[in-house]
């Protein structure tokens, strides 16, 4: 496992987002506070959801402290980051939508993070019969390519967000759309990932994925109401 590369790629993702947001914050100092809140909220959320989803399994392991300290999940990061941004915006009195920017930043950060997962050898898929699409883990076992599939999702999400922004389609809703799409994708993809099951076939991450999609949908509806537009359907 390439642990050092994993750490450096995670750091690179943060540095890229800091650079982008610091330039954006030149328009309004409050945006820097919003970004810091997003970063802290994402870190806390990523840790909390990981502990609930599978951290309890790590306790009997001899390296439990390393596992508990390093374990985190993107789903928790999205939930915690979104909540922190909304709370901070209310506290500082910033009323404009920021989600369209996060819809561009978040896929880039996840791409860096998942590249680190690939090199680190974590976030594995289910064991599969050898095929053209399977990947071997560190022990040489053929598995579903969980990390590459998620990388492909975010590779597709980035140009989609750019297209929405360029065509001015649903302004202010881009991050809500990302949350809905990613939540649905992750819920379906959990059935192919090698993660602990909590409720029958459902993992803790599957439940967090449903929460992510639900949060995105709720945010989408509330934004439409705030803009004075009728609900779809």
C-alpha cells in the first residue's frame, strides 16, 4: 500500500480547492469563512459517518488506533460540509448561492482522494470472477473496480457542472443536483463494494448515500421555493 502517495494526493486536493476558493473570496471576505466552515464540517462529517458505518469493526484489530484516526468517508464529508456551509452563511449574513462553485470544486477534490485510495489499496469492491473489468487487490484477488468506477462518475460530473454553468441551466442548484446524483450512484454502487452490512444487504454507507440524495433533493426544492418557482411535476 502506498500510504505516502495517498496522503500527498489528499493534501493536493485540499491545496487546489484552497487556491480556487481564496481567489473567489477576494470578492467577499465572508466567502473565506464559508470555505473554512466547509472544510472543517467535511472533515468532522467524514469521520463521524465512518465511525458509525464501520469504525466499530476496527476496535478488535491490533492497529485499531491507526484505522480509527485515518478512517473517513466522502459521504460524511458531503453531509457535514453542506450543513456547515448553510449554518455559516446564516451566521455571517451571506445570502447568495455558493453551491454552483462547490459543484466544480468537490468532484476535483474527490478525484484526488480516490486516486489516493487506488494507490493505497483501500475502498475495495466485492470479490469477482476474473474478467476484463476486474482488478487485483494486494493479495492478488480479483475484485470489482470500485475506486475506478467512482473516479469515472466524478470525471463525468465535472464537465456536467461546467455545462450547466456555461448554459446557465438551473443556477444555484448545481450542488444540489450533484448531491442527488452522487447519493443515488453511491447507494447503487454500495452493493458492489466490500463494506460491512448493517441492515440486511444495506451498509452504513448505503444509508448515508440515501441521506445525501435526500439532502440534495430537499435543498433543491427549498431553493426553488425561495426563487418563487413552482415545484416540478
